[in-house]
C-alpha cells in the first residue's frame, strides 16, 4: 500500500502554520491529510492552534499586554472567540522573538487569523469539491487534561463540530490523534467515536502528558495495550531507529504485528532527525528501511514526490 502524506500544521515550511493560506497550500501540494491541532477558546470553541499558548505565533502580547499569566505566557483558553479573532498570526518565533526557522516565511503581519475547526472544514471541503480531490483531516486534541481542569471537554467539543459537518462517521476521511491514552480510551469507549484513533508517542523527558511512560508504551506489552483502544501509533522519527539514528528499530514491525498503523512525525528538510545527512536519505530511511505507513511533513510536496516515485499508485494506508 502507498504511504500517506500528512501536511504537518498545513504546508508549514512555506507559510505560517495552521493559517488558512497554509492549509490551502497543503491541499494544492498533494497532501492526503491535513493536520488540525485543536485547543479551545474560553467559550469552548475548537480553534486550530498548535499550542495552548498564543505568544509563539500571534501578536497577543501587543494587543492584550495585561492578559498574560504569572508565568508570562498568554493562554488561548483565557480568551473568547471574538478576542482570538482579533489576533494576527505570524511565523513561529522563540522566546526572544526570533524566527524558529530562519529560512522560512518571514515574521510579518499579514493579518492572518486563527481559524476555527469549522472554518477549516469549510475550506477543505470547498477545495475538495473545486479541485476534485479528497484530502482528509488529521485532528489532534492538545492537552486534554489542561482543558478538563478548566471545565471544558475538548473531545466532545471537537466531535460536536464534526457532527455538524456530517463528518463523524466511519467513512469520514479523519484520524484522531492524541498523546494522552486516557483521551483515546474516552473517545472509543465513552463517546463511541467511529473514527480511527492514533496513539502519539513522545519522549519521557518532555513530561507531556505527565505520568505517561512512552518507553513502556513502545515495548511489546505496551503495544498490546495500545492495540486494545487505538488503530495505530504516531512515533517520533528518532524512535524508528536505533541509537545510531540510521538502523531501523523493531517498533514498526512490532506495531504491524499487532495490526497497528505507524504514522511518524515530523519530516523537515531544515531540521533533519536522526543520523541522516540529507532530506532524501531521511525519506529513504523512514519509508524504505523502517517501513512506516505515513508521515507528518512540513514539506508535503517533497514527501509527495518521494512516495509517488517509490510506491505503486494502488491505494493508501488509511
């Protein structure tokens, strides 16, 4: 089967992440799926934003200078939808306001806005119709426990939007992903979502979410447990390889033996993972050597080109 291309935060190598122009670019560059990271506004609206914070990608500190918390960060959940729609989205910056990727789109104000999930669905469905395509959605619920502590149910709010768009059914081209296994179990057992679920795998040093042992999760016993509630795993690219960063680990074969898909993250030409010396070599490593079923890529056009040139055109792993 042909692996899938998942546009990471849209075509984020070329335009500010998660903006509607970035989504449009991902669609035209041939992504099979486009990622939506979801956080909630204070009034419970699902917004497409990678962080629970606003300061890395918006001008919130300029527009609402007194609304930061004691840690100096500005949280999306402290603003209602109308306030969030006043913010201008720019290329991602570090705490010193320097571009995280210096050779990407410049940090300028184009008056781009944070899209709601509903707005992004309208755009993608429109592009699917006008372009005769069928790009799908790859939705991550960010920090569910953080939202729960604030009295908001991010999973239910997300499903409500999908139901309103007639996209919450087993034939919908959608994956749900989350680092939090409890949220995936909640989706499967309590909310009875028919959509395929992907267990994201982080590094224990990130402590996100707290208390989840991803080292244990990658063992045979851990994967057995994942297979009881999820349809696949989403490992970090270095987890696909041994300590040398080049030799494939047993993770993919172990996951496949349990009927789990493997969709890894993230391919970046300007920030190579592992021991690979070129973006082409990294593609060969993850697809031809490790044997993954799909990947998140900041450069969906390059990944699309690699897959199309190395795999048959019959079907995709979805």
